[in-house]
C-alpha cells in the first residue's frame, strides 16, 4: 500500500451507533440495562450480572476468550451494531493475567524496569484501539470510585472510573463520551424527596465526565430514550439536549442535589 496525503477533510461521525462511550457508576444503578438498549448490542460478559436482562452475550472470563470474541465480531457477517464490554475493569484484569502468564510472572511489577507494566498496557491499548476502529458502537462499562486528589493548595475527592490508572488513561483517550451515572435527590410539589438516576456529561472538578460531540446537556435522566433525544436534537435555535435538561427544574420541582465532595 502506497501512502498518500489526503485531499479532502474527514466528515464528523454523527451516528449514535458509531460512538465510543465509557459508562460508569456505583453498583446497581442501571448501567447494563441502559447499555442493552443500544442498537443490536452484543455483550462481552466479563462478570456475572446480566441474568435479569434479555441480551446477546458472549462469556469472556479470560483474555483468550475476549480476543476470540473480538475476532468474531471483526469478521462481520452478523447483525450486531454495538459492542458492550461489561465490565472493562474485569477485562483489564484478564488482560493483565494473560500477559503475566505468557511471561511466566505472577505480577506485572515482577519484571524489571517497568517492562511488565508496559507489556500489559500495550496489549490493552492494542485490543481496545482495534475494537474502537471497527464500524460499530463501543460501550465500556466500569464501576465508580472516589479518589483523593492532592494539589499544592490542598486535596479534594474526585469520583472516577475504577480502572487502574494505566488502563483508564487508554480508555479516556479513545472514548467520545464519558458518562457518569449518579443518583440525585429532589423534592416534588408536595415536599416528598424523590431520587432520580441521572447521567453527568461535562467535565467537573469532583467527577470524571466529558462529551466530545458537544450534543449533550450537562445532566440528563439515565434513560435511553432521553439520551437519544438529547443526542439527535438539532432544531434551529435549540441548544443540544435543552429539553432533557430543563425537565429537572420545571415549576413545582425543587432540586436538592446531593453535595459534591
């Protein structure tokens, strides 16, 4: 193949089923249920927890099985349009175990000069980059953890995906959206406290989130239909996802969002 310089600019990818997404939250908030609504989703099941859902899934409880599933999907000749990795935390654990076993070590740090860490990160990067380059959507599910961030002026707590740093940094560089699923308390018109499940989409000092597409509001319900509406809204004069955002503050509904650390 002869390399040539481009003559035209690339066009932005606007289809929802071509996005790469990191979805994370505390346990049992509905991440897998949300991901199951994506177009023709197939789950790479890396931990138990899908028994309550009717989904297509491939058990991938070791890295060799994960690689085999990747190869099958990459070959095409199937109806699937979205790959869901549930969870990316366990997938990375299997990746580390595979590399360590291949080099006859028990732990990545057993190889001198950081070579073990580098080998695992390179394998993780290689496979995820390949998956993200396929003509399908990619949803990576992770758990949330609170991490203490130290600065010159003090320290604060930030909620972020529970992947190890070397794995998380690879994922953050690949994804188009980082969606932090959270629980928010509000009072209805009669003063009763109601807990809403929401998704946060914009960067914040106290949690990891982001949206390269610029289409999503800062916060919207953890609901697939609301997510699709916010992503696809393009009426002149409307900010992307405005309708979904203003539902949180309609008259008679007073938000009492839990304090962020």
